[in-house]
C-alpha cells in the first residue's frame, strides 16, 4: 500500500484512478461509473508522492509541473475533475486535504497576501498579465476576453459566447448617447471598444498592465474609436483621488478578484465617488458560493498572487458602506466552466507554440491551472456574479424589460 492510499481510498469512490509508483507497482481506487473519468497517474519519484500528501493541491501541481507526476491515461483535466466530482460542493462534500490548523493558515495567508497596496497591486498584475500578449492570443477568443463568457444557447463558439457576454453586460448598463463610461480593469480593451461601437459614448479604460495598455490603445486606433476611447495606466484608487463624480457608468469585468478583501470597502467607496448622482455600475466577478474562504496555495504562488475570490455576502456588505443599491444580481453557475474548457482545449491545441514560447514547465503549470479552475466551477464552490449597482433608486427603469430589449438590439 502506497503512502497515498489512505487519502485516495477516502476520496475516490466513483470513477477510477490508478496510481503507478516509481517501482512500477499499481494501485487502483474507485470503480468505473457513467460520466466519471478513468485516469492513470505515474510517479517518477517517491518525493513527488510525499509532496502530494503534505499539500495535495500545491504538491500535485508542483509534481506535475516538474514532470515527477505524469498522466499515463487521460489528462490533468480528468484527474482534477475526478477528485472534485467525488467531493462536490453542492452536496456538502469536502476534499478534507487540510487540517483545521492548515485551513486557518490558508485564511491568514490569503488575507495578508491580498492587502494589495498600490505598488504590490502593480507587481501582482505584472506577474500574470505582463508575460506576453502572444500567449493570450493563443487560447482566448478573437477579442481577447479573459473572463467568463455567456452561453445562452447550445452550440455556440467561444467567439460567439464572448460577444454575447459583452452584449449582456452592455444591456445592464442602460447606456445612453453622450454618457461617460469608466472601465476598471479594461484588459486588452475589448469591452471598451465594443461599448463605443454599440452606443455614442466616451470611455476611459484603466489597467495596471503595461502589456495590456499598449495593445488596447493600438486596438482602439484600428477600430476607429480612439477619439472616444482612451486607456490609462492607473490604479482605481489614484483615479478616485484625481476625479470625483465624473462618470455616468462604471463597468468592471474580472478585476474585483484582484482587489483583496481588505480593500473591498475602499473599492466601492472609490466607485461611488466616481459615479454621478444617478450613475450605474455593473460588476462582473468570480464569486464563491457560501461563506468567505481562502485562496489555495497553488493559485497564490503561481497564478494570481494577491488574488481572492469573494463571497457574495462580503461583496454586498462592502458595497453597503458606500450606500450603493444592489439593483440587480445574476448568478452565472456553469458559464465559466464552459469557457474554461474552451481555453483548455485551445491551450492543448497550441502546446508546441506555448512550449517554444514559455517552456514545458510553464505549459504544464498552465494546464494544471485551467484544469483546476474548470473543476472548481463544475463541481466546486465557484461561480460568477453580475451585480448592478446604482446610487439612486430613480436611476433605472422600474422593471428589467429594458435589459432584454437592449440585449436584443446589441446581439442582432
């Protein structure tokens, strides 16, 4: 019996996992079941097996990145999915890979690591987003939307789903000609450019990524909207100190996850101060179902340092301090899982190019990241929230009909 047996025999019941140790011995856990993956894992060293026992998520990630844990049958998506499917969040199951002391340690590390003062925020953004635009071109859609797409019907392509996401958000902004829009965390400019094409509005997009800034400006010029769309390298806190009440609308997509729990109230206070008296804001963010939690060690170390996925409760509690009214809340339950599977497939399809660009270890790390994220949205406690805020109860129509009408125009 290997050192992994007690852990895996407790977790794997449906689906089959075969573990091959460095000496060639094999041990199987679980049993075949419809819809559950069958995966075989080969360990090159016993050190790798110990790493998994000491910290299953970080240890498995690093062993896979270093080539000490190989997938002999199936793929890393299947392995992580199998573990998550056997411990689904919505059935109250837990992986139980940490003691209470370990869970408390993760909570403390998450809170301390996500304090995110201005200088640290820039460094954290650079860690993930300034690694080269060419990488993101390989696995994202044509518009380089690096956030959850929207899948209102089956059979959509990734490009179509991302276009649908932008139309869905634009409709919730209740845009009017002549409005001034702020895009916080504008990415490569796709949302800002799209809004400018949909309505005669002026937009300021802000980012902390130099790579994103350069490409966003170039894309606005190419799209012929640079006279109404501009981008700036600035922290939202610095912008709020510079301007007050100048924006009719604020949109923020996939940025709130980088704010950090310690700054939630600061973020919403800045947004409230940047909005006009009848201003409206649409926040699109990954969120955790249930109560607040912690960021796992692999994500903290390799993917999103300083990042934290908020619970809906703490998001709304922070917004209430600035007297923002939550006028509409939508929970996107499986949309990001569909998106991530497309990104994962695109990553595998461009393996040779990514390895040549970033190295084999990076490629394995990226696959582990996307596979882990997919499992979290399919079986774990993660989803997406779109929260519409207003400063005044009179800022929007009394019913939601205007959203559907506008979305129909934008999609058509």
